[in-house]
């Protein structure tokens, strides 16, 4: 998901002026969006993003490059968001409209730059429906689906991050996917954008 | 059981497996969602694929799961614009001296000597501070001695 120039990371480690700003500018939108998908609240996602960058500032000097910086940043973001969700679970969520709730609009920019208007509309509708279907899952299953199927982490990574066994992750994934297929499958199969159907063929 | 009959049994089982569709819908369905996500062992994935090839219901279910997974993956590449105040807040936090000091590795070269300029500057500051402290201590000691002499 995130694309981070290793040169910028090295510049941050050397303390070069402007390097931290460049790193933040290059990654903060992705960090915010990942956090938003997990916590489903814009204010909380902004808080998570700030917390993530506090951790980044604290740790970037010691980053040894064993994994890519993007992978590390992804993991820090997921961890911070999960911690925030656990904190929130212990207190009531007053006056906040979760993203994906009825009436709350979907995502406004989509990866493929030039689909036709009809395709774009179909896909936007499908993604909004998918977003709503994911939002309707129980929180424990939703987090697992987001980490595994939306963010593309392995089952083992999801198990580590959520503190569940791999078997428990697989069981919840199965139930959640069945539910998603039931609510999306008709439209998903028959109304997938033509380009995606061609791509999968 | 002799080796011959063992082999005969194995080949019979293989023939039976080849003749009937592998698994039943009930045993295959739980594995359909993971079929395209490298979640099944190679052997199990082959069994499930073989069943799906022969069973139109499971083929439809597998196609549904595949489409849902594709849509979910696409959801991960969508993006909303962060709130306006977020970037300035992040940049301000990064500009704070404490944050910069933590992020940069200036401290590392002081001990290792890989950054001689920083090491020399740190040594200078340290020596100055030590001299200042020594001076203060000496003055305190001197005034205490003077007081003691006066009272004697």
C-alpha cells in the first residue's frame, strides 16, 4: 500500500533538514486511510495517525531495515489502531458517526485513474456496498477481514496482531466471508466492472 | 497384510478417488473462501479444485468468494482525503526540537566517534559544564570555610 523512498528514510536517520517533513507528506494519507478503515471514525483515525508518527519519530533512527519501511509503518499503524479500538471498547462512543454507517458516504478517490464513467459509477457503487457490508460485520470479524482480505496480511500475521490463534482467525474469516458473499455475491459477480472481469479471465 | 495387497489396496483407493468427485459439498465448502488466498495446503487445494470442477453449485460459490475477495482487495486501494488540519499538526510535531533530536542520530556518533564534529562539540559542552559545576562547588566550600572561621 505505502510507497516509501528508502533514501528519505536514510535522510531522516541522518537528521537531514526537511527529511522528516518529506516522509510525513509521503505517507500520512495512507496511514490515515488504513487507520480509518480499522477504527471507522475520522477523528479517531486522525488521532491514530498522530500517534503513529510520534512512534515513527521516536523509532526511525533505530530502524534497521530488516523489513521494508513501508511494511514496518503498516504494522505500526495496525498496532496503534488496534490499541485505540481496544481503548475505545472500554468506553462508550458518544456522538460519533462511524464511517460506513447508513448515510455516511464512501470513499472518494479510487485507484484506477481512467475507467469510463459507467464503469466508475458501477465500481463506486460496488465499493460503497462492500464497505457497508464490511461495516455491518461484528467488530471482531471485521478487523480480521480488513487485515486479511483488504490489507493482505497473512493469516499468521493477523493472528499475531489480534492475539488470536490461527484456527480462531480462520473460523472467523470463514464466517465473515460467507456473510459478505451472501450480501454481495449477486451484484459482485454480475456487476463487476468489465475491466476487472477481463483481468480475472 | 503383504506388500502386494497393500499396493493393490492403494491403487484401488486411487481408482475410487479418480472415479468419484473428491469430497462432498459439505466437506469442501468451508475451504472455498481460502482457495485463492494460499490458505490451503497444496494437496487440499488440489482436492477442492477437483471437486469444484465437477460441481456447479460449489463452482458458483467459489466464484462468489473470488469476486468478494477481489472487491475487498480493491477496497484497500481506495482513499479519502485526511482532515485539513492533520498535516500541519504532524509537521508541527515533527518540528518540535525534542522530536527532531529523537529522530536524528546525532547522539550515536558522540560515543562511537563516527561523527567527530558532534563528538568534539559534545566534549566541549561537557567540559564547560563540568568546569562550571566545579567552580560553584569550590565557591560554596570557600564560603562555608569563611563562615566557620568567623564563628570560631
